[in-house]
C-alpha cells in the first residue's frame, strides 16, 4: 500500500514537472496601452510589435494579452496588479510614461515578474524593471529635412501632445531638420497638452493652415484630427510612431515607424536567461528600431531620394546629430 502511494506521488511529480516544462516553453506578455491598438500612433506601434514577435516565434512559443484604451491611471493599476499577481506572464508592459509610479510600486512587490515601461530611461534601480524609449528626434530631423525641401510657402506646422518624452524629441528634431536646410522657414509648433484630444488637435492644425502652413506633422493618437485637416486642405503630412499611409491618402510623405520588437526580443532572451530587468533600451535608426517609410501614393524625386538617403546615413554614422545640445548633456559638457 505504501509502495503504491509512493509510486502515485512519483507519477504526479513527473506529470507536474512535464506540464511545468511545457508551460515554460511558451513566453507570455501582458501589455497595457493608453489608446486603441489601431490608433495609427503610439499604442498601435506596440501592438504591431507584439504581432510581429508572434509571427517570428510562432503561436506555440509566444502568447500576448493586451488591454488598450486605458489612459486612466487608476484603471491601469488594477490591470497591471492582476497580471503580476496571476503568475501567468513573464513580462508585463506598461506602455506609457504615466504608468511609471505604478510599475515602480508593483516591481518591488512582485520581484519574480519582469516589468517594462516607456518612454523613459528610469529603471528605478530595480533588477526586474526594463525601461525603453525611442530616439524620435532622428525621424523628426529626417522629416524636417524633407519638409524643408517640399514647402512652397515657407511655413510648416507641428501639432504635439504634451511637451515631454518622445513627443518633444520629435518636435525638436523636426525643427532642427528644417533649419539645417533653410533657417528662414517658419516652424510653428503647438503642444495641445493632451495625447488624445482630437478636436483640440484639429483646431491647432486648422490654425497652422490659416497661418500659411502647407505642411503638417505631429505625434500621438490625436493626430487623426490633423491628418484629416491635411487631407481636406491638400497639404502634405509627415507622421511618426506608426504608418498613417491609409488615412493620409495621397498627401502623406514619410513616416517614422517604431519597431518595438527589436528591444522586446532582446528582453525576452534576457528573461529566459534569468535577467529580469535593470536595463534601458532605445530605438534608433542605427539599430533599426526606427525605420523611415514613404507613403505609397507620394513619389519623391530622385534628387530628394538622394537627400533622404544621405540624411539617414548621416544620422546612423553620427555625422548628423539631430539635437546637438542633447549630446552635450549626455557627455557632461
């Protein structure tokens, strides 16, 4: 009888171990986003990255869960805590700088779970927190160079969200890109103080056009408003975060695409090796985390294509620095 009981325990142990090993082969991510996964901007860029990873690793090795349109921080805190406490996910992503304090709190409590958040550099000194950002000034500079060559009125307009993070980096890079071609071109920049206020962003875009802008650009999910204004007024549009090709019709020119999968794949590899966090990642043109794509309905001249290629090469090599003062800060000068 004792022998039968012992053998039963052994069988249960082996079966349990087999199940555990099978589960370990599947890497699971839960990701929280402030806006819809089809926002053509920040949230969609992360959703597209997760889909790309699933395609690369296969559904048998990778699964992900997404909760989008969670801009309210209190609601985000509930979802993030539930995911961390469940033990079902090796990585929990809080895709928005507003979620930082929540991540810091939960990472201290759930030390066996990896967290990632952006766009910020701070890992809070915790070994289970990854942070990430995008060098959006690079694509901003690139777009600014092309915009300077394409404007006929000598006035371009930018609609930004909040003057922080990659939104501000993009705006500064764009302005510097324009100035590198012609300092006399006027770059009107308006930050509306919101990532999601489409009516306010639309109003800002209309004001830009009333002030003579024949080119518009901007970042965040509220850009659907400015893009519609650009289409209605037949002015050119430059985008960031994700491709806005379909929405911009034939007035889109170029888009800076965030390829978050570049850094997420590295995080996954690290976590599998037992490195739960403590590292900061940045998407750049050099590491192909940032990619410039052209609107399929807009044809650049051979001359402008050559300028575009030279600009990308210059940024990648370091010969072009989109925001020189930022390099001085980083070097301690």
